[in-house]
C-alpha cells in the first residue's frame, strides 16, 4: 500500500510559503514538468535538470512542504503530483497565472533549450485550464 510523506492540509496552505516555493527557477521547472503528467517519478522528473540528487531532493521537499505537491511512496518509488484541487480551493486562479507565465517563458525562443516535441507537449499542458484538471 502506498505511503504519503507529510504535507500541509488544504486549510493550512499559506500564500507566502507557496509563493516562496514558486520563486525558484528550478522549482518552477519541476512544476511545469508536473503540469504535463498526472504524476511523475522523482527520478524521471529531474532527468533533464542538471543538479545533484540531493539538491533536487531539497527542491521536491520545498514544493511538498509548501503544499504544491503530494508525494506518494510505493517501495523505492516516489510519485510526485501537483495538488491542483487543494491549491485551486485555497488560492483560486493562482496556478492558472503561474502556468500562463511559464508558457510565456517556454514560447521565448531565446530561453527554450529543449526539443520542439517537448516544447509542444509543455505548451499544451500549460495552456490547459486548471479547472479542467479538477475532480468532478
């Protein structure tokens, strides 16, 4: 049975803490990657980010402790998901604004370093409205 690491409840989410977590470019990149999938294995998520594993672990922890992600552990696998519903409940529209800003960065030819296929996938995910991702 999967286990979860500790994370704040929806009502405990703090805007300053969430904004601080989103203020780092690496964490924004991780959030953008998570927007493309329903959940990512930590190892897969950081494969294109050239940082030491312990540094990536720090960024995952900051996102989780801020309440942006939920991490589930099954065996040796850690699955990371964005907490769309919780963030939308507590701060309506915040993720839409974050995703729109990230899409603008991805569209900037001078800043994009990935493949055209990755760019297209990322833009499709970032331009999808957050409320379309919420549970009915």
